[in-house]
C-alpha cells in the first residue's frame, strides 16, 4: 500500500484559479475604472489597455446606452476578446456608492455555460479520461455508489456500466480485494485525505488464470464551498513493475544469502531459499560429485554418464518432501542433458513430451508445474551442476526476464560453489599434510608414555614427533612454521623429514639443530644443496609465508637408562617439566633464535628425570590468549595433580587454555618417563685384550639365559664378538659391552676412539673383513653414535614376541 494521504500544500497562493469570476468597476459615466487579473485572462487585454475606456468598447451586441444597467441585473452579453473570437458571458451588476455621493457599478463576469476556454479544456480532459485513458477511473457518490467508470476499468472488472451503476463495489464485484478497497474508501470519506498507491491483487477477465497487481489511488471530490461530492478511484496495472521489483528483491537476497559460507550444501540451499517463492514455486539444485569432495573438474560439456547429487530443494508446498534424492545420471535424450552439454539455459513447457521427460529425470517438482527453467551452474567454463526452476498453474509462465534473473542467480551460485570446491581441495590437501605431520609410530611404552593432541584452526605449520633412537633413547620434537595454508604445511613437512633423517645420525640436540638450520637456509634462499650456488633468479628467495625462514624447533633426547634429558631450542618454547616428586623445573634459559636467523651455536641444557616425571611440549598456539609465564605455571600445576593417561593429560591442557574458536593451530605432546634398571640393562667393562672376546660371548650367553631369550643367543654372541673384536683391534680403551632389553634387544660396544667403522666386502682370498658385515646382516638395524668420551657401535634385533 502506498502513502495514506496526499501531501498537503500550504501557503499563500497568489495565482487565481481559471474558474474564478472576473471583476470590473465602471463609474457613472460608463468608463472602466477597475480591471481584475481574472478579467485580463478572460477577455485578453491587460488593465493598462482598458482602464479609462468606455465599457461599450467591450460589448458586441449591446451598449450601456442601449440597455441600462440596473442593480441586481443578470445579463448575458457577448464580449469582444482581443486575441480572437467573442465570448458569451453572464454579467452580475451591483451598485456601489462612494463617499462624495457618486455611484459606480461592480460587474462580476462569469462565462456562460460551455463558453469558458478552460471549461472546454476540462471537459475535453474529462471525456478523454473516460474514453481512451489506460488508467482505470471510477466515480462514486458519498455513499460509495458507483456513478461512472471508463472502459479500462470495465475491462478490469468485466462488468458493464449499466449493470454496476448505483451499486457499491462489493455488490458489483464481490471479492476480498474489493472489500479491502471499500475500507480504504470509507477511511478517505472519514478523514478527507486521499489514499495513494493502495495495492490490490486480482485475476482480471482478460487473464483469469494469473494474478495481477494494481495500484489504486482514491481522492475525495469537494466543491468550492467545501461540500463532499464523492470519490474518484484511479487504478493502474503495475504487474510488470511488481515483477521487476520482486526480481530486484531476489537479487538483493541472493547477494547476502548465497556465498555466506564455504559449504557446498549451504550455498545450494541459499539458491533454493532465495528462488522460492520470489522466482519459482519449486526449485532443485543438483551438483556434480567432484564439487562435494573438492576434486578437479573438466572444462566444457558434461559427459552423459556423469553422476549428479541432489544438493538442495525447496517448494511453496510445505507438504512436499525436501529429503535428498539418490544419485542419478541424466538420460542423454532429455533437455537436462542438452543443457549440461551446451551449457545454455532454456525455458521448457513440461506439458510436451520433452519437457515431461526432463521433469521425470530430475524429480522434486509436482504435477502442478506448468513452466520450467533449466539453468546450468557454470564457472570458468566448468559445469558444476544444474538448477531447475518450476512454476505452478496459479502463476504466469516463465518469461525471458525470468530466465535472465535465473541465469544471474546461477552465475553467482556457481562462482561460490567453485570457490568452495577450491577451498575443499586445499583444505583436504592441508589435512593430508597435517596427518603426515602427526606422529603415529610412538616409542615403546617401557621407555616413555607419549601422546599428543592436535587442534586445527587452519594454519597448518605446527607439528610434534617422537622418534625412537638407539640405546632405547627417544627424541621428542616440537616445531612450528609461521604462516597458513598448503605452503606452510609443506614447509613443516620438509622440516619434519629433515629431523627424522638427522635423528638417524644419533646427533646431540645442539648439533642436530645446527644442521637443520643450515638445511633451512638452503631451502629458503634457493641454494642448491651441496653446491654452494644459488638457483636461477626466478627460483630464488621466497617470502617468509610458507618457507622454513623463521620456523622454530625444539629437540629433546631422553635416555631411560641414565635418566638424562638433554634439549636444545631454535626459538621454540622450552617444555613444561614436572618431576615425580611434584616439583617443577622452570627453564629460564634463552630459547635461541629461530631457524635461518641464528648467528651462533645452539645451547644445550641437561636434566635428570626420575621415574614418572612428566614432560609437556607445545606450540605457541596453546597459550594464544594467555600470558606465557602464568600459563606455564598453571600447566605445571595441572600436570602435577594429574595421574591419568597421558592422552587425557593432553586434552586437559587444551581444554584449560584454548578458546572455543582458536585462531591458531595448537599441538600438545605429553610424555611420562620410565627408567630401565638392572633387570633390563646389563653392562660390563672389558679389558682391551684379544682373549676377552670369548669372555664377552660367555657374558652374553649367561645374560640371555637369565632373561629367557635363549633363542637369540647365537646371533647375539656373533654380534657381540664382532663388535668387541673391532673395538680391541681398531680402537682404544675403555671398552664397554652393554645389553638393553626393551621392545628389542640392543647390543652396544663403546670405546674411546672416534674412528667410524665401515662395512667392507672382503675378497675371497682375505682372512678378515667380514665381521661387521655379518653383524649388520644378523641385526635389524645398526649404527654408530659419538660422545665426548668416544663412540658407541650398536646393533638392534627385534624380539619374536613380547617379553615379560
């Protein structure tokens, strides 16, 4: 409904209405002494041309001398206009006396019926409105009885004037819209204010199957004396304008609803929601399978065997099912298949054979549908799906303007779906990389109880690891690469792979970080490893986003035999350490510079951890909303009071510190220490004499028998004798033999030399050179690690079944 009343115009109006009578003054001699503006408009000459002249000059058929003017005379005379024909006017003469006793005459001139030029214009306008005007015009008396209406109004109501005159609107045209208009008319009669732009809906006789929208304006008709004469109703068919406004509303809704999230189904539901009922009565959206999982799409037409999945559907009928339909392929003979082949939208009549076949191929539209639009969802020449719009019989069929609107909605939806597909593809790739960054092969439980929790917020550069080392030792690692996305996760994966490779060298933490820093510099600056030369210019110096520059890393080695824990940090926070007796160690040592930013060696700190001590490694995202030091103190207090499994300890920390919606990734790794006592470790100091080799074999046999591992006696004796022989022959004292029983059996021989042993294939004529090769062949893995006192050569054998 439009404005309830017209704007009132206030103020002093100097203009005289055309219908206002003209006034002139004539003295006793018949000379004009007064000439009103209305007389000037009626007769033509201005006042300066008339004043002082005889009134007889204005008369055509009479003069004052021939017909005496008397008070109260009402004469009809013909007056001469200066610009053309004569005018027949009626004169009303009144005598006036002035102060000196003279008499003058006040003459009021009004046009005779049908002679005033303005009256002729008004009459012509009135007749035009009631004959050829496209606006429906109705006249009502004060009792709302019909007086007259024009042919346009007659076409709107399908009622002749003779049948409707004298009746109220509700009597002549019964209906809900007419009753509402009668209430508006009664309000206009009560208030005297016009009602502008009242909306009414009905089905006109010329188009009885479709609803039209009309805009009606009702005005009161009032005489010059203020008497209410009746009402006028001007009605205009604004169906096209209404449809255009509805299309604009649909577009406005689409701008806020479609693409609000990065979710395929939500975007499809958004298209269905804005289309029904604004554009269609039923709506279905089917998408290709790769769109839902973020896979790549082929450009161009869709193959006939492509599978479509129902993503969304909507209907004005609340009883219509909205559940997803099973996957389907579109028959090649249908219009839907043609749309997906040529990627061009089209309007179909479902009443013909082709339209009904297409409708049956895409269920979700009822039998009442009498008009269909099939619009492909296309982005960058790649078809993502098909949108089908349907209208029931109570609405007009789809028009070309509707197809333009549907195409615009489809383009917006397709762009959002394509963005979502690309996001899914990147997120899936990121999730796959992050899964690779998670440590799944945990060290044996008799060395450490280790668990970790990863809270993902989309960054991708946080990682932790637990790497088994020789001699039952375990390396705990935590790192972070700044940035977000795939490049960041890839950089973290490269660092993790490098740490694993360097861990096999049994390096100390500070030395391992030094080599990791060198590798990160080469990767970041584009240097070819091993050459010292830079790559070509277009491959050099990447940005810090997604590179190893600025990454942090903490590397910690725990030895369960000695209880020694040594750690080094490249810009990464130190772990939270809680001893078995409840005390916590506050590590206030500098964390050092991040990778690629260090200028000197990394610092190593040493701790001694008893059985049951707890270590908590984390990335900076854990304390993203906390001050670091208070958070570390609270974390130590939580771990001190917690005796449950370490996996629950990880959850305890993330629940305590992370917000409901973290902005950064966070990883927590909690480890509880175990020590290996004499029951699992046997060690002997041996003199550097050749005869001690047999003694070493005897010691190994006796110890394995005590452990119930006689099955490994032969291979272990062979390994121990070869390692001891090499230490006596090529190294220097002291020589130590040690057996460690965990998930595997480890045989170690330590000596005071830093010379590295190497495998050598002996010729057939040589007497020696096969010992270390045999030891490596009988063990699962072997290696050498160095210390300040010398080196240790070790060989590890897997146990046939768990022991103890």
